[in-house]
């Protein structure tokens, strides 16, 4: 393997992007197209990870990593599964009202872990479905069927039901207890959910739902950066994997004379500045080592290290600058910042390679690592295996940086444009 | 509100409590002979009633003050004062356990002497009670009556057989804890945020039902005193209505202290199993049962509107929201006013105080002061403390006001760093494009002290530009407020202004 320092940016990115793409080939069930949530033994499928996989296949084709026919085959088997699997109120279905349960059994495709019917994860799946529908546009039996299945899946989703009589969508629903009672206020990864919900050709969200959601926004000046605050870094990435928000503005962003792309850029600067301040004295944090987000962690424990009592967390929504923060860095979140702040993301990647060679040896980045827990390995604690969401966002964001492929595909998708306009976006490529 | 003429029956009989009783409800007290007519008769000698009585009497009014329980109300006897005394001791224990974080030796074998903690609380309470004793009020011209008050007409109140006639009256009967309707809870027994201060032994396992300010304060302080504490909150976050970042920091702090947190969780049944109290907690589709020694609940407050025959005086009320008042705090009987918890949404001592001052002006001196014009701060006294004043962001946006928040993290404040108290933030919300302060939230070890500067700014119409001109002593934690004002000033340095400055300097 060539030393990262000797590689060009393009070579380095290609290496990490291809390694991330490999996850979807390895964790694929050829019978139903499902993809495992993580590479850990016994992991169920995550519908959001399938959404990422469906979006990544076109990248693989364009990069020459798989053939178009193979990509279409993988896509079609998944779309057939989601079209034909059981939708019902029963606890062991695959979905209900057109939405799907968050986690499904890899083999049977039935709900596992008593997981919720997830609005946002269904949205990420749907984003992949629509990306596939745009990419596989040829007049062949399999590509025609991909588009038919995609349309049927979208039309079946009952977004109005998901509001449960409120102005905004609920976060989820369970057959045992009904709609979830979580607070889901403030800026989040849900922008694409509202865009696709508003554009639904069959059960669209009400016009005022986007305004009701954005009413909970917080525009803050933190470390002299003004931005629409959200703590975990992934929030500033996920909708952006499919929608190019540069130059298009909704009412809120017109008022603030900014856009969501620039906003993600500022959020990344805040992350970098937080790491540079390193208020809690965590090992490794600095100008070139940042990236705090929702992800795996060392597990709940309290320890005394470096003259401080510290509390470590398991899988948690870590955030900047209010925390929680236990010294766990998510390298995928840093690298996925590439389209917004390429110089920062690339220098972080090179830093990871140079300082934490054990972690980056296979060119595939783990969900998290924590150098403060130095006793757990040469690079401190490192998350076991790999998470599909991390690998998916990496493939898409690196590709958007390199070629803009996914953004261009989704600009062609009429639903994206319609949903953005209904949400009040104007300008830029929407003209 | 205390209904008995003494502290509750479970309160220990010791010198501090006896001294307290001498001050707040002397056993040998004899009600005075009533005057023919009073300028102001006040029902309830809690914070609102006391403030009104003192200030009206000082201005020369003939005032009668009626109390059925203890002078000082909840705040002194079973609320703010005892809870803050216990919080102080619990903070000390928490600091002892983490002394090595401060470069000090952590004492070995730290043992909590709970009776000692409660003894100090009673000593503190007894001392503070000296400020407003029945005797002293009487010496200051307030006719103090102990007993149950009842309206006997639109301008008369009966107490212990005496009829007190008034030109104006003030109802300040306060509120009491409400308990959730959980099957088995009443039979099994529970503590409220009032009776918890009568405990003589530390519960080994404690369940706190409710994650509002009182629930969070009690959960954290009892955990720090050594109880195993579980807190069940039926909302997705603590302190509903507070800013979510503040609630998140509090949640993290409670978890760090070792409080077992159950959000989105409802207690659905309580039963006795041997020596244990077993509570079923339901979260979505999961149910768990926990065994505890004590339950603390009583997280809501209900206004004390019963048994004073307000109907006779034509005063309308609701058993949930309390006495109906207009913005001048007049009831539906224009001669009768209300103040404090019995009529207000924000049930705080300082709000009761402020409302009572309005009543004295409006009732006795033809004042037209409006309650809605007040700027009311509040604070939850956890560690870190969470304080707020003015509008929240969502309230501003609901009113169509464009809002921008200037945030300073306490980890950027030198004094917070030197004190090892660098968790939290100061957020100041301004109308976007201006320096007008709409509201502020502070999360910091001393947030309750710091918020006062911002209350002053809002009340006086001082904007961030002016605040930036105020020299703050260095190093202090309140300097965070000036740092936020400085951040605002930096946003005024537009590229055009910078270019002009460069041109000037290069001349």
C-alpha cells in the first residue's frame, strides 16, 4: 500500500471511497437486497443503510467498481423486496402505511428488535430508491421495473398519517404503542423528509408543515460563526448527500442571507474550533482531528484519566459545543464534510492516517475512536467493525465532492424540485 | 401551603423547629381585636402576603394579615429555603468526591451524616424565619390573625369568630403540591416536595416521579447525598419548556452524578411487596418494575382556592388555574385582588413578591401597574443551574420576531475555567439586526446569580451595544455576558467598515 503522505488527494480519496463502497458488496443479501446495519455478526438490516446502498450503486458503476448490470440487479432485488413485503399493523411486518421498520431481519425481512416504523429512515431509503430510479433510466426490462417499483414505493407512503393530526411529522410509530413521543425539535437531518413528503404525488404533507418544523430553528453566533445550530455533525450532512443546497434558499435562509450548504460549512468550522479549544482536554483533539456526531462509543463507564473524572458513553448522539462529548471522534463525519470544507476534511484524513495507522490500515474508517482511552489499543478505543451509515455517507459525499454525481441525479428527480419549491425554496438551480 | 398550625407531624421536635414555630406561628399567640375597617386585609402570609403587608403598613395603611398555618408559606417552610440548604450540602459532598479534579486530596471514607444535613437545614430555616416573625409584623403595624379565613360578604372576612371589614382585600393563599393519579400510590405512601424535608433518615433507594425543576433538584441532591436515585419523566426531556440544549446538559449532568434516568416514562402502578415499594414504569412498549424505599412526587402545583367561600364575595376561580384576575391583578370583585401562586402561572417566590407590590399600588394608591409588563427570571438550582429571563427563541419566532442568539460557552470564560466550573453557556437572544435583548438562558454553576444582570438589562431597555461598554470585573463568570455583547459588536464590523478602518490607518 502506498503511504498516504505520498498519495495525491484524488488517489487518497479514491482509496477510501472504494473501501467504503466495498461494505455494500460485502454486507448484501442477494435474496432480498437488504444490507446489514453493521459488519458485526448477527447484525440486522437497516432500511436507511439500504437507501445509502441504492445511492452508492450508481457511484460504483461510474467508478468502474461494478457493472451497470450488477448494480441494476442488486437494486432491483431490493426494490422488489420493498414493493412486495408485507405492510400491516402486525408487529412482525416489514412496514405499514408505506413506511418501513427501522431494522429488519437480514433473511426474512421482518421487523426485529421491536424497532419503530421510522420516518427518517424510510426517507433515507426512499432517497436511495429515487436516486436509483433516476440513474437506471434505460429502456430495458430490469431498469423499467426499477422505475415502476420506485414509483409504487413512493406513492404508497402516507405522509399525512405520519403527522397524527399535528403540524409536523412524528418521529416514528410502533404497533404496540402507537406514535413515538420523542421531541424532534430544531434543525435536524429531516429536511429531505419534508421535501419528499411535500412532493408526494399521493399523500403529500400539508403546505405549512415545513414552516412548522423550521419554526423550531435556532440561529446562533458561536465562536463568531453564525449558523443554524445542530450539535451532531451528521445532521449537517445527511440531507445534503442527495440535495445540493448551495445557492437555493428557503424563507429562513433568505432572512439570514445564507443557505444550507454554507450553513454546513460553518458548522464544520465550529466543530474544528471546538476541537482546537478542546475544553475537556481529550487526547488527540485539535485543528486536524475533529468530528463529533451520533455514533458508536466505548460504552458507559466512568474513569479517572488525566487528572479528571470522565464519563464515557456507548452509542450516543454526541454534539458540539454543548455535548455530550466523551472524547470519541467519528472519522467518517470528518471526511464526509469534504464538499463543504475540503481543505479541513482532507487535512483531517491525512492526520488520521498519520497518527492512527492501526485505525486506517484497511482504508475503511470505523464509526468512532477514542484516543483518550489509551489502554485499549495502539490508537485507544476503536469501534469494532463498520457501520453502514458511515460507509454510505462517505461514498456519497466523496462522490459529490469529486463529480457531483448524486446531486446532479437528484436535481433531475422532479420530486426533489417540487418538494423544495413547496417548502419555499427559490433561486440557484431551482430557477 | 401548610394546613396545620405546626410543622407537619413528621417534622422532628427540636430546638430549631421550636424556634421556627415561635417566629412563624407562636403557640401562645392571641389574635388582636379587629379594627372597624381595614384598608387592606390579606389572606395568606406567604411571600406575596408578607410583602403586601409590610409595604402597605409602611405606607400607613391599616392592614390585617391572616394565616392558617405558618408565616413564610411554602418558600420558607417547605420550598426554596430548605431545598437550597440541602442542595448546598449535597454540592459539598459532590465536590469532596471529586476533590482530586481540583488538585486537592479526596478525603477517604466520605460518609454522609443525613441527620446532620437536615439539622443544618432546620437551623438555616429557623434563622431566615427571624426576618418576618408574627411579633415583628405586629410591631410594624400589621394586625396578625392566625386561623381559617372565610369571606362572609363582598367586603368582610371572618377569622376565628372575628369579622374583618375591608376597603380592599388581597387573596394570597398560595398553592400546594399535586400528586399524579397512579393506582396504589396513595395506599403505599409517598413524599411530596414539602414532606421530603421532614425525612430523618436517607432513603437508600429513591424514585422521583417528574422531571421538572423540583424533581431534578431533588434527584440530584439526594443522589449526591448517597441515595440510589431513579427519575421518571413522562416527557422526552427534563424541564419541558426550557431550551433543549439546557435540558440536554442537565440530563448529562444527572447521568454523570449516577442518577438512573427514564425519559418518556410513566409510572403506572405502585404496590407494596414486603419491605419494598414496587413501581411499574412504562416507556412506549416496555415495562419495568423498580423496587424503592421512598417515592417523591408532587411535581405539579394546585392553587389553594378551596374553603375560603370566595363565591360569597363574587370572586371567580378555577380549581386548576386559580383565581381569575385581570392584568392589574383584580379579581371579579373589583375590591379584591390576588397575588402569587393562587392566580399566577409562574409559581415563584419572586413572582409572588413582584405581584404583591403591584397589588399594593393598584389597590391602595389608584395605581395602574400591569403584571404583563414584568420581566420575570427563573432558575432551576441543579448543578449546573439553569436560569432564564424573557422570551425563548420559539416564543419570539411564534410572534414573528426574527431572532439571533449570541452564545458564549463557559469553557471560554477564564474564571469558569479556573474554578473548574466551565460547563454550560450564556445565550442572549436579540431581535436580529438590532441589539435589543429579547431573552436569555444561562446554564452555569452560578446561573441564578448571573441572570440578574440580564434581567436588569431587559427591564431597563439596555441593549448589547451598551452592555459591551460595561466594564465587568475580571475574572468573573458573569464576564460571559460581556463576551456575548462583544461578539455582537464584532458582527457590526462589516467588510465595508473594515475597509474604511484600513484606509484610515493607512493614511
